[in-house]
């Protein structure tokens, strides 16, 4: 299955600015992308990055440049793939740093065996991964996209399978999300965070993350990430 991996090169991961500067955010975003691509391959997928601009340094994977908004870019690519080959297409977000081959395999298998569209919801109503085997299905990533994708599938009479997976529901957008990478991740993204001096911080309440700089524990658990 060909798997599209959308990736923004324009101010990536801006909500991590409380703990990472712009160069670090770009590097961390590329590291998460590398983990996701490896996971897609391990799950039996054939990844292709759908990027808003050139990726520097270059990656060892096909890259298609499309600077249109996410929904329009993915729908155009989805239409092209479905027209060219009658086979399912996956769409997996580039910040699923704790995704596993098993979790993605469940997503792919569902659409290959039993349903027209399989969906992995994200926390807060988003959609973190899809697999599509229906000519009329289109994505809409605005707002509560999980709900919208269920509605769109219903409108085109597409059967739906929902993949209930912590690994796929966890996208890395805000500083608190980094704790999930450090706890559950075993790829390059977790190693990158530790090399940057970022680790878990536990004061007896909810576990957060902290960055040690010049011997000072710079906790960002309660900082505004915007």
C-alpha cells in the first residue's frame, strides 16, 4: 500500500516553542518524520512524503512538493493514486512518534480485508491516520476531522473501521506530548530529546518534561506553549 505522509516545512511544530528553538523544532520534526517512515515500511507500507517545501537535509524517500493547504493537497494526491491504481492508499501524519508497525498494520489490514475506510482518531477529535479504498471518499482536516470523516464516509456509502490505538492517537504537538515520546518511544525521536537534555519531570502530580540547561532544571509542564 502506498502511504502518504504529509509534512510541513513551514515553521514546523511552532507550539513546542516553549522548550525548543526554531532550529531545534525543525530538526525534531524531521526526526519524528524519519521514525514514522521507518514504521510505515515495517508495517508493509510504501511511504511517500507530501511536503509543503523541500526537505533539508534530503531524506531517502520519495518526496512530492505541494504547498496547498493540507486538505487540498491530500485530496489531490488521493485522487491521483486511486485513479492510477485500484488499491488502498494510506495517509499517516508525520508526528506520530510512538506509532508501531503493529498499530499501523491494524489500520492497513482493516481496509485491505473488510472496510472501505479505516480511521485512527487523534485526541481532541482529529484524524491521525487513514487508509482508504473508496473512489469517492475525500478528506477534510478542518476542526473535528474524525467526526467529519465519519460523515463523509456515510455520504458516499463507504464502510468504516475505527482503530482505537493509543499509539496512533498520540500526535506530538505541545510540550506535554513530549512525555509520551520519552515514556513510550524507542526510536530516533526519543533519543533526540534525551540528547537535547529533555527528560521526564515528576513532582508527584502529572508527569511532564523538563530541560536541564547549565545545571538548572527548566520545567515546562505549566508554561504556555503559544
